[in-house]
């Protein structure tokens, strides 16, 4: 913490020949001059404090003497890091709509501190202690208890700030933990008709983190934020845009600006504001990367971003993007409402689009509509949209490992498009004019198919355990994680955005054929080699048990139940993860079957091992019956009793009681934690 002291008097040594009375007069005159002359203003920085409730010296030097105005801290060039306490801060105290919080240098601005005591960064919580930057200058807009305008329709009159924040040569500034609300860019002319929450027409590679833009309104572009010709890169992380409106881009408009968004939510933003003749496009985002098709100069990159219940009166209820490159990974479009006559959730022209683990669900209109575009879709799920899942006119389309099923008008509408589709599940099968490889047409068996009319946020597009899409994707194009950042690390890549993940002891039920049928994360595979009987639909339950010491078995057991028959000729494949080896050597492992109260070794003593997605796998042929199986050492494994079975296909962690003689048990969890900051499509 920095403190400031008055400058000490600059005393001179006493001269021996100076009369004493003269010296006293000089000292008195100096004292009087210093007393009546104001001291020069002192910069509070580099760390400055702002608290609207502070009652100290208003110097910004510490919490006790914090600036009560954020404008004071921004005006002090010595402040390069600013901490702002919970409270309501407005750009102007006189009602001047042109006043704005101007970021014109490289600084770090943190909000979310408690308004009492001497909090540190460890005490900061922007959700618990909101720092609200409000353009509601007259205080006449309906707000919540913290002064946040919850929706753009609550902005009353035309007396709000044109721009709450302005990025003016921000350098590498960082803004973290602020709520931006109540901006109203109501002018019909630039710049005061766009970017009511944040206006950027400068150059700088700055970062916005833990921000909320809510209840802002613009007459023209970018209801909450506007980015124009920024030669740097704008990065947003863990940010929400809720209840904003603009004529083109309800939440955001970007022109010739590189934008990277990670873990950002766009919810209930609208491109519906009346006034003007421009089309109402892009319920959440409208923008473009450049002036030529597929321009790579200013890419739009979205990772873990969600577009939920946004609306456009004209077209493209979530995004409209043109003349650029857009890369979307783990993105959700759900329940967006295009009120126009040619509705879409995501629309693009003259662009190169790359979509991976993207979900287009329950939107009014097409999930994706692109014209003169080059589009690559990998592990995309499009279902429940009120027109086509994918609609393209001219260009090229490459679809891999994707589910396009359950849309009102069908899977694809293709016109003059060079189309290749591989390892995908498409309603109606391969569309006319496309080149298809390994394309399925069966029902994907979603956990809860979308049946409500669009726009809707109902449905659960994860896969049931019996889905034909499980392990049916092409390995070469499979991403390492799914839409929720859960690992795709079992025997095969599931088609679609969601990989079916199991808890310990869940059951997989699938029909066995003359090709190898894999049973997902149970790490088992079965092939019918032509026995007298067909096993039909087989269920496999994998159970884990941890012993207090190695017990001559891999710490996994498979309970396998055939659907019919008794006389089989099958090949069984079992795999283990390194953690399951339990101190054994791979070279000592054998197949063991538990039957009639004891374990018996089956198959050769020397197994051939292969690696599949990081799992070590071996197979044994000539299997004639099923029960309990394990991989164990040369000695007979410790007996195991399966006590209870779980329901199939549940994502919750459901334990299976496995009793091991003389050994304590524990559950092995193999799932990654979910992201907790954003709403998911799945329950």
C-alpha cells in the first residue's frame, strides 16, 4: 500500500554572519508562503482505490481514502492499476450524455471488491460484490437492487449515456469484474448510435474478463458493444451479454476486428429496435472480417460460447457473419428466434466456417444457413430446428462425425454445393448430390428428442446407451473432447457433439453382429463369428474395485448378458486403462471367466495387445458363453460377487457394489468435471 507525505522543508545551514532577526523573518515568510500556497496534486498510483462509499481524503491512496469517483482514478495518469469496490458508478454527475468512462492507456481495472474494510484480491467476488457502471444518469430506469437495468426495454427516455465505456487507445488494458448497464446510443448518426455499453474504434489488444453487459440499447449497430477497425486483438473471457438490443447485432457488432471469445454467454439479446431502414440482423452478433471472401485478416474465434433465446426481427437470430473466417468450438445455439421470412440461427455469406462440437438445437428456421461459403463441420449435432438442420447455397461443405436429424424440413438443403459427408448420421440418409461414406440414417436415440415447436430450450441431445451413433465416428477427425470438454477416450468416437460418458457400473446395451460391436467406455468389444445361436442384444456392465493390495486381477470386471440363445462362437475384446493394471505386468495377463462359483482361464496364455485411444486391448476367440469376465494374472483371481446392477445410460455417478473377498473397495471415477459457469443443453 502506498502512502504520501508532505514534502519536507528544504532547510539551509545557518550562516554565521547573518543577523538572527533577519533569519527569523525569512523563516516566518517561508512558513507563511507554504501555508497559503496549495501543494501540487500528487498522483495516487500506481495502485489506486475507488469506493463510492469512502469518507476519507478522496486521494485514492488506500481504501480509507479511496476516490469516490471512478472518473477521478481514470483521470489520474499515475493510476495504472485500479481497484473498484461494490457500488454504482456513472460517467457523469451533471447529466451530460457524452461523458464516458474512457480507457486511454495500458491499465488494469478490477471490480468486485467489498465496500468495507481493506479487501485484497483474494476477497474479490464480482458476483457477490457487483461493481456497476451505469449510463442511467437520471436514475429513472427500473433496475434491480444494485442499479442494474435488467433488460433494454426498461430504459426510459433518452437521457442515458451514449457510451458507458469507451476504449480509446487502450493498449493492453485489462478490465475484470464489471457490470456495464443502462447505456443508450440513441443518435441516428455516428458514433453515438452504436456501442452503448462499450464503444471501440481504437487500436489495442486488450482483455475483458468476468464482465456483464446487461440492459443496454443502441439505435444502430452493437446493442451492448461495437468494435470498428481495431488492428489489435480483443479477448473476452467468462463474460455475459443479457437483455441488450441493437438494430444490427443485439449484443455486439464487429467490423474488421479480431475477436476471441471464451466461455461467453449471449442470452435474450434482440435485433428488433424500431427506427431506421436497415435490416434487423444478428440477434446476438453481427459482423465481418474483411472485404473479400474468406478474408483471414480478422478472424472470429468462439470457444465454449452459448447463444440462448436471442431474437432477430429480420434474420439470423444468433449470428450473422460475412467476408471472413469464423472458428467455432464447443458452441451451443439453442432456442433462438428469427422472426423473418427466411429464418436462421447462424447465417453467413462469403466466409470460411469451421464448426467443431457445435450444437444447433430448437431454433426457429435453419440451424445454419450459409451462402457462397466453405464450411467444415466436425461432430456437430443439429436437431429440433423448424426448417433444415443445414442449408447451403453455393460453395463447399465437408461434414464429419455429425448428427443432422429431427429437423422439421429435413437434414440438408443444398444448392450448387460440393458436399462430402462421412461417418455421420443423417435423417433420410445421404442427400442428393453429396458424396457419402459410412452414413447412417437410423434414429440416433437422443436421451430426450426435441418435440416442442421452435424456438424451444427443451430436449436433451446426449445419446442413449443403445444409440447407433456410439463409437461410430471416424477416428481420424475425432476431437479429443466433446462439447462439454469431456474426454472422448473410450474405444471409439461417438457421432455428434456429445460423447456418451459413463459412471462406474453403468450398463451398455447393443446388438452384436458379424462386425466388432464396441460397448463404449466399458472398454469391451464383441463379434459374432457364426455360432449356432445369435446372442442378439447384449448388455455389458463394467465394474471397478480397488483392493488394498494387488490381488492378481485387473481392477475391472465385466458382467456380460446375452439377449438370446446359448450356443455361441464369439470373439471377446477387453481393454484396460493404466490405472487398472493394479501392479501386474501386461505380459502376465490372461482372460478369466467366472462360472459355477469359480474362475477359469479362457484362451491362450500369451495375448496380443493393441492400443486403442490410449487403452490396451486384447481379444480371445471361441467364446461360447457369457457371465463375469476379468483380465488377471497366471494365478486364479480372487472371487468376485456382483451384488447390484445400475440402470443403463445414466450420466450421474451410480456405484455398483462389488464385493472382493478380504479387500476394501473404492470407486474409480473416470470423468472430468463439467464447466460450471454456463448453462448446458443437457440436464
